[in-house]
């Protein structure tokens, strides 16, 4: 190490500066149109809940929020100028209870824009998405958000080999993304991953861990007042959350921005796993004719938000109360990256030390 530091010290300062700058640039995350905020779900090896869900023997990450209307709009503009596999549902513009995206132009030159629906829709959760739509969004993210036709390098392979399918059995997640030759970086969580992130708390039961009934760190039904109160969610408790009225209007938006209930996160820091919209999950992760939904929505009572409530639906189903969030592996830099970083910092630090001693 001493010999290595001595060689670093003999390098001209400009070379060292350029080397450190290049290292930092190589470690920077490239700018992209869509950024998914993730939280880490640790405490691997936790036991299942009494429902037989929630046990996960590895650490992973999951979306802090549902995928939003704004993010899905960016996706459509990137790959759906010709919408080969119907990623856009016209109800995304016409169902004013949840609408958020307008489409203009004709096939081959479609463009998409976020609409104002009782306010800016950008940060509300996307709805009217099938499991197939969610898988294609996952592929696009895992492939680095490319622009172009819906093909094997944009939407049809990556995290999932959907290969033009819009019905039938949903495939299992790829072990390796064929476009990157690495494990998929973003995907739809399986049911245990979704469940653990929502309900598990390792500090319960004197540190042995346990589960809450709701994804707001509570065993009592949430309130539904938007804001900074604790144990709140967007669901119907006799009154709609957005309007605080019992009467329904076909022209009223009932979605809230993701994260709007600012002090009602799960233990791991996810928001809205109880309420707003149901979210797709991959059940046990194997290929099959159904996929899971959990979380409840803006138009249903608290019983649908409970950890004991889950459903299976056909992967092609699309509805006003169905959205999704993504998961990912825990990112670990390559060992060589660590070594490079340490070497760069050591050279730079040792050079500064030598300069101070010389004064």
C-alpha cells in the first residue's frame, strides 16, 4: 500500500484531479426521463404472517410510490407513437374519476400529455393498466428507457418475455434480461415482496418482528383526511377522501397524489399500499393464468385495505382502480468500483497531505 501511495504522490496533480473527476463521473447515475424512488426492505428471513404471506429471505427494494400518470405518459411518448400492444386505454382520458392522460394524432404519430383533471394529474397513480401493460413498463425501465417501436429491445423483453402477448398466461420474471445480460433491474413485486413492504415491522413483538393489519403501521382502520395526520389513507369510510362528502359524482377526480398522506407510510417507508388503487403483484412468481391485486382503493371500505384481503385477476384486466408499483434488487456496486473509489480517494487524500506537510 505504501508503494502504491508513493506512486500516486509522484503523479502530477492535474492527472490525479482528472482521474478522480473521471471516477466520480463513472459512478454517477445517468440522467433519465423517469426516476423511480425506491426504499430498501431488509430484515431477510422474516417469518410469514398468520395469512401465510410476507416471508422473504433476501433484501430487496420496492417503489416508495405507485407508478404515476406523469411517469406512464413519458413511457407512452417513448414507445407508443404506434401503440402496437394497446398500452393506452381511452378511459385514461374520459373516466374523470381517475383520468390523467390525453392522446393526440393518429397511429404512427401519437403523442400523449398529462391533463388537468381537477388539478394537475401528474403525480396521481396511473390506472386502467393491465398486468401486461405493467410488465411492458417494467421492461422499458429495465432496458434503460429506450425510444422506439414496441419491440424486443423496448417493451417486449427485458424483465419479462411478453413477446407480443396481451392475453393468456403471464410469464415468470426473467432470470437474466437478454438486452443487458444481467438480472432485471426493475420488475413487478411478487406477493410476498409486496406484502412484507406493506405490513411487516421488525421492531414489533420485542424485536422479533410482526405484521400490522394496515400498511399505515396500524391495526386500526385509517382515517381518510389528506395531509400530515398519522394512519390516514384514500378509501371510502362513508365519505370519499378527496371531497369528504358521501355523494358520488361522475365528473369528480377521486385520486390523491402519491405520498399525499405524508405521515402514513409503512415501516419501510412506502406510501399508499393501503388505499387509492389496487396494485398488481406476481403472486408466487411462476407463470400462470392469473396475477394478484392488493391494497384497496378510493371507492371501497377499510376491509379491502386489510392485510388479509387479496385477489387474483386475469392479467389482461384493466380498471379504474388498478395500478402498480415496481421492485428491484438491492444495488451493490462491483468490487472493482469500490477499489477504484478507494484508490482515487487515497491518491487524492495522500497528495493533499503531502502538500500540507510541504508548507
